[in-house]
């Protein structure tokens, strides 16, 4: 059965910008400038402006953005990086792949890392804090930046889910020494495949990242450092330049949908909040509820897709075994893992579709509007 309310709608996205994307792709194919070049540079300039920083560096994906950020800062063997246990695996795997040790600190009810828990997780080996702005809501950056300053730690933002989000009027990606973005198809600003970007105000780091993403090549023939092949693909940059022009509209519509959900569902399930100093971009709309799995099955019977971000906390993943964590180590995160449900919030939903999701949820808990 076709979902009546799908979780994403790529055909609708393509329909809304088909002509401009085709023209942009055609330009690259005609010119044959497939590696770096004008489209990538144009995207980097626009993306830096969007994030309120001096520099943006396009890379192959959000995971590489994180790995390259650690490498550029010399974070590796013997070092620890503190992050949240309720994220996508890349928040932790990037730390491990850079050679360092992921250390988790529990989250608060806002799903983001709890600054007090960060403080307790710091050891003499800690080099950096990696807050994840989960769902498009920026982590509580004031106390995090204070801790980092006092303890002389780097802050690197995992901004994979938070393009365009604000905290006290400052854009995500502008708080840390670097911000790491994913531009994966499922993100609010999405390529037609894998893509990512790093933001920074540090010119020297920007130059280093540009080397690191391109084999360490200083010139065509001279290699300055061991680098990766992790350039932002030029075709993807061309697509992203088109999509960037629609981002305001995308975020505006997601915010309208989130407001509609919150009006209709706040007395039925726990809805995500937005404080006055926050500007949430609603990459995900995550409700917290009892009998979550039954609700998900009920929604599926009504043709409504939903997802769980994420059902297994990072410290309990098989790949984390050697880190020595156990069930019960992060009670808030573990409780959330059994209660969270991401309901559709993509920008192409109609109000009628949003209302049908609300109706199905109210019906499940037998609550009248
Ligand atoms: C929080 C978080 N960090 C990192 C990543 C990794 O990004 P990518 O899939 O572009 O490598 C993602 C992507 O899903 C993410 O959601």
C-alpha cells in the first residue's frame, strides 16, 4: 500500500525545482568541470554566509566533515572527545576513526547533551566537546562554551541536522572552532546524493581543511600532508546551489507544520518545545509517548510513515563494546530510546495530511480534538 503520508517526498521536491536543477546539472556536464571549481566555490561562499562564518569547505559527506575536523586539530590516539549517546552513529564513529575515544555524556529532555554531564565526563585526556544539534534544535551552547573555555577544550559542532537553526540569534555552525554539516538527501538542505560541509572562522584551519579534503595536494604535484579524497562533488554543489535558494521556504513550512502538530498534540503526547531564544528548523519532529511501538504500528495501518531516531543508544551498539559502557549508564537517553517517534514533517505535507497524522494519534490514545 502506498503511504498516504510519507516520511519524505523526493518526487515533490524534484517537481518544485526541476527546471533549475536540470539547467545547473547540464552546465556542469557540458563544461566537464567535475572536480571542485566554480560551483563548489559558489556553494561554499553562500553556505558560509548562511552560517554567519568566514569560511565553508565542501566535503564528501557529514561523517568526513567530522573526521577531517578532528584530524585538522590533531585529535587522535590517546585523546577523548565528549559527545551525546543518542545520535546517529557517525557522531561517535568519526571520533573513533580519527583514532580518539568517544566518551558519552547523557542528554536532557530536549534530546541534546546536558552541559552538567559534560563537566563530569571530562578527564585529563579530553580534548574536545562535540555537541550534536539533534533534530534541528541547537544544543545549550552558552554553558557548553563556558565549560570549554574554562577547561581549554575545543568545541566542534555536529551540525548535521541543524542547517539554518539559531540559538540567541547565532546560526548553528558558528559557535565552535568548526561546525560539521551533512547535506545528505534526508537533510533540510539536501544534495542528490552524499555531501557535507565544514564551517569555521579560522583562516588557517580553512586552508588546512582544503588540503586534507584533497589528498593534501598543495599544487597538482606537491603533497603537503597525508590527506583524504573527500571533496564536495561538483554536480552535488550545483544541485545544492539550487536548493539553497529554497531553504528559507523549506524551513518556514517545516515551522508551520511543527506549530500545527504542537497545537493539536500537546495534550496527547509530549511534543518538542522551542524556547524564545531558539529558532528550530525541525529536521525531525520527535514526539515522546507511551506504547510507542504500538502507536507506530497504528500509524502504519493508517498509511502514515514514522521513524525512530534512534532506537539503540550509541553506547549500547555492538561497535561500542570495547568502550566498556553498560545498560543504565545514560538513563535519560535510554528511556528516550523507548519513547521517541519521529512523525513526518517534510515541507511538502499539506495541512490535511498533518491533520490526518494528528487525528490518527488522538484516535490511538482515544482523545478527542
Ligand atoms: C547527527 C549526525 N551526525 C553525522 C551524520 C553523518 O552525516 P553523513 O550521513 O552525511 O555522513 C549524520 C547524518 O545522518 C547525523 O544525523
